[in-house]
C-alpha cells in the first residue's frame, strides 16, 4: 500500500544532500528512518558555526523539518532543535521535571493535575526533539508499555469525574494508525469521557504523517480536537497548510500551542505573523506558553513582563481570534495559570477604568451588587 498522503508534492530538495526518492520523501515512516542525529553535520548544512553539542537530549530532526530550517526566514527557528552549548548552563530555578508531573502521575502514563481532565502519555517518541522540551527527562526512555496503557485506561474508566482526555507524549502521531485506533477506541468506550484531544507537532514537523488512512481513524472518534505545537511562521509551508486543511475537513477543530522563546518568536512581528498565519490555515491560536524551567533552557526564557507587552500589542493590532492566552505552567504542579496583560486600570466600587487599546482610558459604570 502507498502510505504517502497525496497532498504533498513529494519533491525531495536537492540541497539537503539526503538520498531520498520523491516517494520516500512523501512517506512519513521513511522520513523518520532518515531523521538526522548528527548535530555537527546539521550545523554545517545550515551554515551555523561549529559548537560542541550537549549530550543530554539527542538531536532529532526529520529531513522535512531540516528543509524548513534551510529557508532564510527560518533562521530563528534553528536554535529550537539544533543543540547548543548554552544547554549546559543550568539555572538555579531549573528542574528535570519542572511541572512536578511525576508526583501527579496516577499510573505510568496518566498525569492527573486538574479536576475533570487528564493527560495520557501515550508514547515517548517524537519526530523532532525540541531543545526546551518539558518532558526531555522522559523522551525516548521506553515508557508506555502495553501494561502502562491498560493501567492508564483503567484509571480513567474508574474515575467518572474525568471528562476530557488529552493524549500527549511524546507525540501520539508517532504511533501506527492501528495502535492509535486501539487507544481512541478504548477511551471512546468510556461513557464519561466527553472530549478527546490529541497534542502533536506533526503538522509542523512531519506533515506527511497526515495520511488519508490516519484521517479515516480520527474521524470515527468525534468530538476529537487537536492541539498542534507551532513555533514560527516559517513552519507554515504549503505541506503544513495541506495537512491542516485535511484535518479541518475531517471535522477536527484545530488549536495551536506556542512556547514563547527568546530570539525565536519573542517580538510582536514574528508572533503576529505566526498567529495570523495559523488562522489562514484554520488553526486557532490557543495558548502562548511561558518556557518551563526545565534544566538547560535559560537561554530561551523571556521575562513575563515582555510576554505580556507582546500580547498587549496584539490587542488592537490583529483579529481577536489570533490572540492566544498567555500561560505559565506552575512549577511543581498545580496546572497552567493565565498571566494575561491586564487592561483594567482600576475599580473604585462604582466605576472601572479601562484601557481601550488606542492608548485612551474609558470609564465603565458598574456599581457593586448590594
Ligand atoms: C495542559 C494540561 C492539561 C490541559 O489543560 P487545558 O488548560 O485544559 O488545555 C491537562 N492536564 C495537564 C497535566 C496539563 O499539563
């Protein structure tokens, strides 16, 4: 069977010096087999200065994503997947497990932090390794056995307060269609599970993964949502747009999560270009996440005040649909906390003083309920 998705042109770019036929280029499994792990070679290909790579999280980049990185507009994006010496600096407030997930792991693959919703860690594999990964401690360590899965599904089945299951990892779309089908089927058979979400980076990292066969599987389990990790407008290639189009046509509402990263997307122009670009491919910006204090990530962290100023500048500049909620995931657990810029200047019990985005202050009459 031909496992290509039929939406990509399937032309392997000549300049990446990777011996792949057009058919291999369009096949997601073949992309993964050809994933790059030699940081010095990739630095050379991208014209980055040589550096001793850090060994904590191995490099992994699909040939497709390398081709994205080759575009000159993608220069800021390169640091997010190519290892650098800066990762060896460990800040005083950095942790292996910044969100204290291990403490909230009710079984090997379920993280239950909030009432009503859980994270199901379905696989420890990803198509590319983000250098700022919150779960780098866990990635590629052989977690998620069949037994872990069964225990996780049983946990969800036994707690009728769980209405929302977010399948994550790792990247759930690293699994074969049949395995994903099995998991979705098990979760859908639980009456109290109302919505299922899949968290993935595939439309950005490996859009070839969005095949007609995958869509056939996903379509059976509505309401199914997808939350996609996007970082920079240069990821929004024609292949990526086609993949998101197929998912949207299959009835899957698409949302985006973006990590705010220093020198990558921490300015009004690049963030606005990404958020508006996402709307054009039918993806709704959902969260802008502060970079978690995972060890060796301090070179990526942006002050929250700066993040708030950027979000503030988006209000009044672009469509409201393009503005994500700015969130900090509480260190040690407790969940995500909104740290939105405030437009409220004050309240005296009868009048609110409100910033109107044009630099003016408006008064809104609103006496306290007595
Ligand atoms: C992010 C997260 C969720 C989902 O949170 P939403 O704010 O509903 O998107 C659920 N569980 C855990 C542990 C999470 O980190």
